[in-house]
């Protein structure tokens, strides 16, 4: 049972969570409110369930209390569109965008589009589950894992893809942000591939910190940014 509202059982919360995620995966949109009311029993209980699931980090809410990020899906533009032959999604960040073709069953190859935050050049990749896309583009993550949920909207808004390292340098100089973590497309693709595995199904469980650190290491991430041992400077991913 829920500690904050005894009428919101764990089963009901999972029903709401799965309905939201499966609708986003299938259509790119949140489910019809009437569908959620039929699950929860009333609009008031839907609101309470959405808020409680946000507290459990199932998703992040916007200022109006609506679901804004249900990773890897977003309900508004965070700068990346993900298009299959049948569906158009918003990706919550570059990481989430690369995750969608891995998570959504049988969606086929996708076209992921955005723009370089430094020079505004259009950027497009064909992403599937077989091999990473090739290209000189580089991802930059601003917020380390230890602080990602302090303000998850800010965090996701700053997980970005750039033309190259020179564009990252220019963006950091213009914004005044400190250096975060850089990775190439192949690392980003590996990172995204299995991170959200099982999220569309009942019984999904978030990784414990030790499991997350093991996953980070397996996909080629290194250093304190990810809660991992430091590496010699010449071996850093850049």
C-alpha cells in the first residue's frame, strides 16, 4: 500500500505507470485522461497517483503538475525529435533520444534530429538497434550522476549533442558552465541501448546505485562524473 494515500495501492500505481509509458511508446502522447480515470477511479486519484509516482522518480512533472518527462519520452520539445515509419516522439535529451529505438518494440530505424547548441547547425542521425551511427558529433553531459535528480529538467536540458569538441568548447565559454563529460556517438549509443530495458513492462525496477555504476563501466564511461574511479587524464573520454 502507498504510505501517503492508502487508497493508492502498489498495483494501482503500477497500472497508471504502465498505461502512461505504453501510450507514450505507442503514440508519442500521454493517454487520454478518461483512460487513467477508469484505472484510478477518479480524476483526484489520477492526480494523486501521478504525484506519488513522480516522488518515486517514475517521471518528472512540469510547473502545472503534468508529466513533462517520462524517460526516455518527453511531452514537449527538449530539442530532439525521434521519428519512425509510424510514430513521432520527443526525446528528453540526446541520451533518451538514442534510447527510444532500443526501448520501443519493433519500431525499426529512427531518424533523430536536433541542432547544435553552439552554432545551430541542423544535426540528423539514422539510429537503429544494430550498430551506432557514424559521425564526428560529440555529446556533452553537464550534470554528474550524483546531482542529476536535484533538478532533472535542468539536467536533461543539458544532455546535448554538438557538431564537435570545438562547438562544445564554444558553448561552455558562452554559457559559463564548467566542463561536464564528453562522449562520441558510439559511446552514447551503447549507453542508451539497455539503460531503460523493461520500463514499458509491469514490475520494472530502477537500478540500484551499484548496478548503475556497473552499467556505466560496461558501456565505456569513466571517472568521478559517473561515480567511477578516476582515470589518467590522457585516457579520459573527450
